[in-house]
C-alpha cells in the first residue's frame, strides 16, 4: 500500500474514532441526567430508568444538552466546551466529507484533516472528562461510587456469561 | 481478524456515503428551488444564498421530506430512501452504543464490520437511486475507461 492510500485510510479511521468519542459523550450526558435523578431514586424502578435512558438515547446531542442545561447550571468553562463539542459533532456528522472533499485529495490536505480530527477527539474526551468531574460529587453522595460501578459491571458480565 | 482501526475506518467510509447521499439530495432540492423561484433565468444572489443556506441546514430526514413535496418523483424508490435514513440515523446516533463492548473482541469486531457493511450497502443503494434522478447511472460507469496515471497535486 502506498503512502497516499495509507493516509486516506488513516483519515477514515480517525473520523470513525472521533465519532465514537462523540457518541460516548452523548451517552455521558444521558448518564448525567440519570445521576440528577439519584436524590429521588426510591421513586424509580429499574424499568423506569431503562425507559428514561432509552427515550433520551433517541434525542439529538443538541436536545440532550438543552435538557441537561435546564436541570443544572455548569461552570462556564464546562458549558463552553460542551457547546463547542456539540458544534463540532454536528459538523462532522452532517458536513465534514463534503466540505473537505477537495482537501481530501492532496497529501497536505489529508495531513490537515488528520490534525483537525485528532483535535476533535481531544475535544470530545475533554468534554466527557469535565462532565464526569462535575457530576462526581452528586453521584458519590448517592452511593454511585467507582467501586459500585465496577461491581455492577462485573455482575452484568457474569449474568451475560461474558 | 479485524482490528479496532478496521472498524473505525469502515465507520468513516459508511459516514462518507451518508454525506454523499445528503449532498446529492441537497443538490436536487437546490435545483428544484432555483427552478421554482426562476433563479436560472433571473439570477438573484441574495435569494440563491437564502435557498442554499436553508437546504444546507437540513438533516437527511428533512431533506427526504423536502424531496417528497418537491416536483421530483421518488415514489419508485421511497423504500430505499427510508431504509437509508434509518441506517444513517443508527450509524450516527447509536452504532457504537448498540455494539458497545463488542469492540473489545475479535468476534465482536467481525459483527460490527458486518453491520457496517450492511449500513454502507443501504446508503449506497439509495445514493445510486438518487444519482439516477440526476441522470447519472453509477452502475454503468465503465471502470476500465476511467483516466489512469497521476495528477501532480
């Protein structure tokens, strides 16, 4: 395989990774909405929570972010990183390959694309990490500790035989 | 056996096909809008820009609705378009969540690649059908007659 082919394949792979991280962020926002309901956890059954999560998974990242912002106030730096992540995710999902069609056919262009996709990956990771950090005190207060997560994950794997 | 890079790469290729489809639908709607507003005979930069921006903002689902209400007849491949829309939405919103920890095993990644192959196939079928509306039959493009060699870019 020559250099151009390899670079082209790298662009597709970095795009796929960037979108993986964007979908992880969407999931993190749904998790945050569940964490916000922990103070009233006695009101909900496991099925209620599953249905709540499934309903929210149908929403777009923009709608999820709007809902989260209506329920909690963020530090300004987190809000700006989430908004930037939303804008970049939408650009990648709807316009990226069309806007970058000409850039994609040159070596310098592909190098530029690789840099911007890696920068987007860092942005989605940063948004995810900062959101997790902001939600941590609330979840710890209500018993959703790291070790409780770990135990639940192990029990689930055991149930599923994996 | 496929690596995680193979999965990410195929995801990128399938996403590009989804965006090609969105672009082609947008082109058809821009042309239909330009004809409706008589912008071909009487060009008007402001109205043309407004038309472009309006269509550029639309999601694939909105573009498909726009196509149904335009003068272009898509009755004969409505099913293909509906399938492509479903495939595209699943790819962009929930593909990785639905497959989740399959990414960590070779067998799991095989399943993910098979799914991506089907999604890509549905998107390309719809794209080819939409291209035929523009008078281009991709199935008849003679691959052995394409230019060869190298362009110094």
